[in-house]
């Protein structure tokens, strides 16, 4: 398994079955294709100006791109004197992508177009950490359901992206952490998914893909240095540095959940004590809600067994027990984020995962903690906000991973309908 130039995890396919691919285009044509994708509509003259190319070179490149059916000529634009410019348009419906969010306790699948718009969605709670075979079967089932919802989606499928709840080594994306996913035997075993749909499959860490989604479509558009912190069953972070995901030497960068907040605290699954995940992960918050029920007998959480969703709902309704859990969560999370701000100086921190829907009920105490624990210059440069994409962000990010790869390699896109078998 090779590593791509930008350290993006390579495709894990192994299907042995070649799909009908779009024609191969040269590197310069790929740059033009990405520009047309970004602008949606753009004239040949503007392409020449933006990329410092001659008009004749642009004409040759467009002739190379038109057979892919990703780009079409859609008439002429307004003239500034002389011949009216020919306008090109990218067809965002020319392909579709499956993005899989494989959490520790759920599976969600999004089918998107080539602009990140969700065309179909399926999600289901599932014990992912302890049932590898069942998870693989469920991913295949939900992918098939999404594809079946949109006529022609199977033929137009570009690839499948999978967000995994563990570190992913870019050189070996097929390997899963036995510590985080003990039932998986150290491997993803997702090759069968690629073979079933006859498309390449890409895998990356879920927090990295949450960051990718926010950078392309959400709160971090036009921000090149930021962090995305996902708070769910576990806690992780994805980091963009100078416009690219930073993964570290072996893909372990961003494991903020295993920063020790209390060295004498509860044991963590990683073998350490007092990790952030033992204080703000979903199981920890449920346990803390149980501990506080005696102090808040009138709380709705005292009347039934609490869940993380029930805690979030109760906090939004102003329940005192739930709000105490949220304040304590903000304290612990704020300590870790303050350290990250002092160390890395990002311009933006985005909080994702289920707790993000609490909005200001989480952000207000979180910002207060951060304000008292960061250098003035670090805090002045950063904003702290919640995800703009909500619970679908990770799956959208997984689909975006495939889209990014396809915009670098047009052969990942499907062949035009007229030439498909």
C-alpha cells in the first residue's frame, strides 16, 4: 500500500474488478477540472487568466475534459468586447459517493452528489467495537439502501469513504487499532465492500474527516489552520495545518482523548489514568449523571436510566442535573483545548459530535474555561464554535475524502453513460 503525495490515505480496494472509468486526463487538465468544479461555471478565458495559460492550451485541455461528461459547454457569457466567452459548467450529478460514519456505537451512511449534498441517509445504533462481522454487514446493508434510493446511483458511484473511530496509518489504512476496536483483529476487513460495489474504498480517522467536512462545506471554509474536536463515545481531534490534514508520523496525531487531565483519575482503555475520554466521553457522562441523581431527585434523569441523548435533551430543557454535567464537561474539555491553543495556535476550534447540538449551553462555559487558561495571544487568534454540519458531518467528510481523490484522478469518476457497459 503506497502513500499518496499529500499523505492522504490511499484506496483500499483489492476487488480485482475494474469499473468503467472516465477517460484519463493529464495533470494540467486535472487542475483545470478542479477549478471548474470549484467555480461551477467559468469561461475558457477566465480559466486562462486564473491559471496563466494560453487560450490555445485551454482549448486543448477542454477538448480533453469534455469526453469525461463531467464538464459541458453551456453557452456563452457576457462579452467585454470582442468574441463572447464560451462558458463551461461542472455537472455535480455526474457521479455520487458513499460516505460511512462508523462510530464506536453506531453506523451512518450518506450518499452525496459531487458537491457534498446528501441525497440519501441511513443510520442505526450498533455495538461496533464488539461486533466486527455485524458492523461490516450493516455497513453493506445501509450502503445498498442509500444507493437503491436514487435511480442510477449504482452506475454513477465514484467510491466509498469510511470514517473509523481509531487512528489510521496512511501507509496501512487497512489496519485498525486492536486497542480501540478489540473485536476487529487489527484489520478493517472492508475489502468485500469495495468488491461488492466495484469502486475504490478510502479509510481515515473520523475526527480527521469531520475536520475535512468542515473545511470544505462548514464552519472552517477558507480557514487553513483549525482543529475539530469530536465528543462522542470517545474523544478525538482532527487538525488542519496550512490547508491540509495533519496526521503525524503514523496517523496518531489528534488523540486528544488520551491527554491526561487527572493523573490520579479513573483508568482509561489505553492503560493510562485520568484521560480526557474518561471524563467527557459518552459513557463517562452517563456515569456522572447516575452519580448526581441523589442530589437532584426532581431531575428527569433521576426518573429513568440516563443516556447521552437524554442528558443532551434534558440540558436543552434546562434540567439542573444535566446542566451540571455539561458545566463539568466544559471544564474538562476546556483544559484540553486551552493546552491545544497554547501549543498549536489554531485560528478556529470546532466542537462536533452529539454534544455540539447544545450550542451556547456548552460553548459559554467552555469559552470561559479556555479564556482563563490560554495565553492572551493564543486566545485572541482563535474562535471556538460548534459544527455547522451537525450529526452528518463525519459521513459527509468520508464522502469528501473520495471526492478530493477523484478531483486529483479523473479515472475514479464513472464513464459517461453512453460508453458504459
